[in-house]
C-alpha cells in the first residue's frame, strides 16, 4: 500500500533552483515503488465541488507570470486516466461527497512541478483532484478518508506549502523568522500525534496560523493526505526565501 504524500512545491522555479527541497523531491520518487497511477491534489485548482480531471492526455498549465523563459519551456504532458477518475468519483459519491469531471483541464504547476522532479519521464498516468476552500479542514480530511482505498494501487500526492505567505517572503534568502518556525513546530507535533481536533481548528489554535496561511489554499491539500492515512511521519523540512517552509510528510 502506497503512503499518501504531502509535499511543498514552493515557487514555480523549483525545478531550476538549487535547493534542499528540489534534491529531496528528486530522491523521493526513486525511494518509492513505481505506482500504476497518481492522484494529484494541488493548491492551485479550486472548485465549488470535488472535480477530477478526465482527459486522455494531460497538458501543462503555466499558471504564473513574470518568471524566466526556461520555466515556460518545461512541459509535463503525462497520460490521463479517465477510468481511474470514474472510480475515484464513485468512491467520493459513496462517502457523500458530490463529484464532477473536467476533460479539458491539464496539470497546474502545483501538480507538475513535484511530479517532474519525482517522475521525470512523465509516463505514469495522472488524475488531478480539486480542492474546495469554502468547505474547511474537516471536509478535506473526510475527502482523504474517502480516497484511502486508492492507495492499494496508486499514489496520492498532495501538493501545497507548509508555510505560505507570499507577502512575508525574503527574496534575498534570509533566515527563517520565529513565527514561521513556531507555526511549523506546532503543526508537526499535531500531525505526528494525530491531534484531529487541534488540526481542524488550527487557525485559532496554532501560533501564527493566520500569518503562516493568510488563505487556506496551500494547506488544505495536506489535510487530504492526512485523512488518507492513519499514521504520520515527516520526510523533509527546509525553508527557502526566509519563511517559505518546504516540509513534506507521508501518511501510512
């Protein structure tokens, strides 16, 4: 059974940057058995209801502006898996979570950046699942629980940011500020100890939560992966641009 993974994808330039997080992701794919199919949950696709990609071939979405040209030359056109999308939708419906399909959307950078580093040949079929920020944390934990059986044959890869406040970044690469470290330490303990109530209410209980995540989009994929497993372990911790924490977790 594959673990459910949460990874931080950082800036879109991660494949081009010499950072510990990039090296970690390159090694992560090599450390796992090869999955038959991958379910990617990215911070960068928000919908009103759970939606799964159902294209036969994924296109690469360059959903950013103002970065160097070599970044726009990168493509990750992995196969799609419409049959898997249908099976996943059925699992969600059985759990009382309405699901839809999108057969035109490709993979945004929250999905293809880590996938490109983990599985660079782009030959493993990928389905992407959207998040629903208006539904909150408990819903996304339930979403993960509904997908738990998928781990028998496929890899769940949730992608966001462990700390993600773009207004607080230090583009010169200074030391991590105390508020970022305190939030990360609290979250790590809550995840490892499986403190469900604390996690569901993290925005009022975790120190610096609103500063670490002014919006919830980059933390919600973590809770999907958390719900898909029963035990938590941290795989990686690092920070870039000061407070941009790049931590990764496995949920077994």
